[in-house]
């Protein structure tokens, strides 16, 4: 094996020279926030993983979004907008969910290997983190409205309470969140649908009248293409929710012949399937906004606490306020624990690459919640449509570029068939995904601010999606895929005779379908002297041995010496070294 060492790089540190603090060393707290999720940690069944992931979509922002779209654009435009956005979100969510569950990696690691490069995905980490704290702020605002109405707690204090209440759950990661989501899900579902069942029994004619709801729309309840585009743009801001879903799907057990159906059912329902319930909630929010508009006015009709106070009042009037307050608080704890958790993963990834330090995922929980609290205090809920409409342009450009790589570039052989996420094997930037996202975002934001007229503004998120998905394969062809892999994966040379395994056997091994040991293969890291499963390891010429992906990320003395004289050229289509059964 030829070792490549930068002459200006500092001498390698001795084994055991890097240690992590207690928060970062504790697997229960850390949840492998910057790593491949090892087989030994993925001990949950597909049902538990799916239920935990779906528990996170208990948020009531869907009701606020649906109500806001209906009030702004009327019934017909709102329904078309909501359903159009749902179809886009569902279709883009399928490949992302599949690859995340298959390779046991989160959205950030998936983005790295799907055309963005090691540092290129730092920007998407901020985009994703922004999604988590924007929606944490929106959900917290909804919860604070409930505390004010139900318990007479001032909004400013309510924002603080809403921020602090989720911290104990989020600190303990998947271990605590899985239990909380599984146990609370049945109660939440019953309370969510109860008002609609009651209204259907007592006032069924309301559903017919809903189809004539005009809200503030200048075109009334009839179809307006500008209304459809603007409404869909707001709903499409939720496209980044797939990142939160795969933060849980990475803990799926390996797919085997025995659990194949359950595995696929869990991936599809908890991955892209979240938007089915999400769209139904948006339609429900639109209906409840119509239902209560005469009582509270159009200005407050999109507030979920108002919607459910009146909804519960149809069958439990004496306790409607208390029941609505409980429901809103339960919903917001379920979702904001997910927002805070996913945000901590994104910030961990972002800062580890820029600072070469990792104090532990728990530290970034407080950063994410702190930003969300500031947004709440500044009244972000009052700018709901504006904030989400602008954000959707950037989010959909990112997701579009990732999806194009997974469903176009990989099947056509324009990019590697597998997902490589380790710094040791990636270029800093890959123009295929990173460049596509930047161009698509810039053009769609210009459209959003009116550069291409009223229709261009209304449909700016779709401009971003189409551009990203067209540019990604175009750039892959132009660059001949040379920016995906920086150097060959030679980890196998440390203890195996061959460096490569053909794709079919690698996938079979990874999915648990090959005749391999149930005990995951591990290697000790040359830096932190901790054993990790092979997909998390890379060969490091600088340290003269195997190194884990996190120690590789945090190394600042090697200056990427392993890649400086590595050959560059078209992507290598063969999958890398054996991944064993993990």
C-alpha cells in the first residue's frame, strides 16, 4: 500500500491521543450524530422506528398552514395547492428514505455523497438546521398561544416554557423519544380527529359549505393559478421534513428476507408517507379555519388553539378549553422534541467540519432551541406565509439536487452506485449537487422577488425544483463524475486480500442478505482507540492505520494529505470494500 503524506503536515498523533467528553462518548446521548448508525445500536423493530418517526409529525403548523392558505386564496386554490405540494413531497421523499434506511445515515451524510461533497454539504446543514429552528419557533408559538388562552400565561413567558419543556427528552435522543412517541401516539390521534367526527355527525352540511369558502381571496372560492402557486410554495416549505424522518429511519434494522415487507412498509409510511397525514391535516386546518371564521374572524382563524377550542366545543363544551390546551401542548412536545433533536444533528455536522471540534450533540440542542426562542420573541408566527414561502425556494433546490442524483445520476452510471460519506474519500466540493442547488436557489429567489412577473413569483419553488433536477445530471455529464470520489477505498488492504467487492455482493452484505456473520465486523480507530463497525472506518496514511469517520472529520493536522496526490478521474462504479452485514 502506498502511503501519501503531506510534507507540511504535522506528525501524526499517537494512538489514544483524542478523547471525547462524557456527552460525546455516551451513545445514548450522542446517538451517533456524526456517524453511520451501527448495526449493534439499531436494535429497534421497523414498527418502533416508523412509529417514532411518525410521532414527530404531530405538529399543528399543518393546521395553521392549511388555514392560512385557505384564508388567503379560497377553497379551490387551497385544495389544489395542498395536494400538488403533497405529491411533490411524497415522490421526492421515496429515494431519500430508501437510501437513508439502507445505508443507516442521516440527511447530512446522505447529502455529502449525493453530489455535494464533504464541505459542500455544510451549507445544506445550515438549510436543514434553519428548517428545524423555524418550525420549532412556529410550533412553540402555537403552544404559547394555548398557554395564554388556557392558563393565562403571557406569551413572552410561554415562549420560554415551550423551549425548556422539551430539553429532557431531546438530551436522551432516540432512546427517550421512541418511548414517548409510541405511548402518546394513540391519544394524539384520537384527539386530532374527534372534532371532525363530531362536526360530521352534528353539522354535516358544513362540509358542503366549506367548498364555497372564499376567505380574503380576490377571486373568491374559484381556482386561481397564482393562488395555487403561492399556496403550494408555502406548503412546499415542509419538503425538508423528510430530513427529520430519516433522522429516525437511519436506525432501521437491516432488510432481510424475513422482514422485507415490514421494512418497506416502515420506510414508505414513515418516510414519504408522513405527507399523507400532513396534507390531511392541512385540509383539516383549512376546514376548521372556515368553521370558526364567523366566530373569531379571519385574522385568528388559522390559530390551532382557536380551531380546537371550537372543535372540542361541539361535543365537550364544558372542558373544551382545557382539552384543547392539553392537545396543543401534547402535539407541540411531540414535534418540538423532534425539531430540537434534528437541529442538534445538523449543527453538530456543521461545526465539526468548520472547527474540527465536537463537544457532543447535546451542546447544539441549546444552540438550536436558543435561536428558535429568539424567533418566537420576535413574533415569527405573524409572518408565517412570508417566512415559509421564501424558505421553500432554498429547501426545494437542495432536495431536488439530492433526488436527481439518487434517481437519475446513479441509475445512469453518472455517479457511484453507493453513498460515500467519509471525508477521507470525498472532494471538498462537488459541483454536481452543490452547483445545481446554488443556481436553482438563486434563480428561484429572484423569481420569488418578482424578477419574472407574478406567475414566476407564485411558482418560484417549482422553478427551483425543475432547475435542480435538470442541472444535476447535466453537471454530472460535464464533469464526468470526477468530483464524487477523491481516492479509492483501500480499507480492505489493512486486513483483507481484496480492496473491492462487486456491487451486488456489497449490497447483499449491507442488507443482511448474504451468508455472513450476525456479529458486525469492527476495526479499532488509530486515533481514539475505539472499535467501530467497518462502514464508519477509513484507511488513513497519515495515522498509518484505520481511522473512524469522526476522528477523520476532526483531524486538522493532516491537511487532507491522503487525497492530494490521489488520482482523479471518472467515478469508480464498483462499490468499495466489504460492509459486512452492517
